[in-house]
C-alpha cells in the first residue's frame, strides 16, 4: 500500500509536469519552425515581431496565461491547488481549465494501476514511462493534431532498448514490431491517398504505431489496429450524434492508437484469448 501511495503522489506531480509539456512543447516547436522559415526565406523579424525562440518547457517559469502573474509553489500542487483556488487564478480570477487537474488525476490513476499490476520493479517503472508518454501524446494530438518526434522516436527506441533485455517481449519481436508498425500505416496512408487524393493521417501516427510495436512486439499490432479503429469509430460517431460534431472536420488518430496501445499492453493477450475462444478458433 505504501508503494501505491508513493506512486500516486509522485505521479500526480508527473501529471503536473505533463500539463507543462502538453501546453509548451507544441508552442515551442511552432516558434522554432517559424524562426527557421524566416531564416530560410531571409525574412528576418522586425518591427517588434521577433519570434520567441526562448519559450520552451523550462523557460519562462510557470505563470498565468492571462495576467502573467507567477504561479507560487502552493498554487502548483497537483489537483489540490485547483480545489483550493476554486478553479480560478489567484491574481486575476480568470478561470483555470479543469483539464489540468483531470490530466493529473488520470496520470495518477493509470500510474497506480501500472504498479498495482506489475509491481514496484523494473517492469512497473518502464510501464510508467510508457504510460506517461502516451498521455502527453494523446493530449498534444487532440490540441494540435501533432505527434512530436521528440516523444514518439525516443518512445520507439526506448521500447527496443527495454526489450533488448526481454522485459515485455523478445528483441526480434520488438524490432520487427517497430518496422511493421511504421510500414502498415505508411501503406494505408498511400493507398488512401491514391484512392481519394487526400491524406488520411499524419506521419506521426506511423511513428506512434512503430513505438507501440517496439514495446509489445509485432504480434500485438493487429489487435492495436482493430482496437484503435473500434475506439475511433465509437468516439467519432458519439461526437457526431451527441455533440453535433461536423463529420468533415478531421479527427486525430493518435489518441485512439494510444488508448488501444495501452489496453493491449495490459490486456492484449486476454482480449485475444477471449476473441479466439468466442470465435471458436481455439
């Protein structure tokens, strides 16, 4: 119980950090891309429109996006500070998005589940890193339809390195999982584009599925693809029917891959066995 309580406390703090990553990493990337484009075009910023290339995860210090007031330590306690402040900035009384404590709570709950399922050991520790990366990627893709290479590629290589020690699968399955994961969606992308003339997904989706294959092996890829399609269909239809979402508005596929990948990571073999048993294949 102490290990679970400690995991919860640490993971709530990690959730707070993930909120920073989710918000700042894309903006930092956009600023860097803009600066590079200006440099490439020899269109140097002037008239006070300089690109803020100093904006990153570490700089500037945490502050209110509205009034720029610095956030003190007691105002940055995961979940509890939101409740204490009643969801509003202490300085300007601007509403604070409830998404921040939700991300922290989800991070805490999923992290506790990881340690409860796998134990406080190397498997549990690697599962935490895997889970935290998927949470960050999910939220960034929802916000910007973007899956940063700075997360997907280390996640993929991390899976290969972890499984070089046979933690979750053997190294051959991990390597071929990464290769197959990328190529499967790459082929789907070009087939869809040849038929419709449109791009159905981004290259970040290829890299994310490659990362999932690296962590779980090529054997889990069919299940992940089926689960992600099912989750995407359910959420997409619900969004159109319940929320009145425009069906022509693109929907990011990364969150569905992340959800399906996390489910397959913990219950993949059980789901497969239940399916095969139900289908009377085995």
